[in-house]
C-alpha cells in the first residue's frame, strides 16, 4: 500500500483537488468558487512574503 501511494502520489493529490473543486462548484456556484480560489491564492502569496521578510521571527 505504501508503494502504491508513493508511486501515484501526484495523481491522487490532483484527483482530490479536482473533487474539492467540483464540490465547491456544486455548492457555491462558479463565481463564488472563483472568489474563494483567488482569496486562497492571495493569502498564500501574502504568507510567502511574510515568511521571506521574517516578521514573526
């Protein structure tokens, strides 16, 4: 089982991301899902900048 997960790690991750995206589209709708994706990306971007600057160190 461990070999299976190691060999197919990337396809499994993208399948789960696709499932999450499909659930968001079905429950929230297209534009709200796009807004969630943009805000998550913006939050990750700000997080990387804060990490590089070292504000919380």
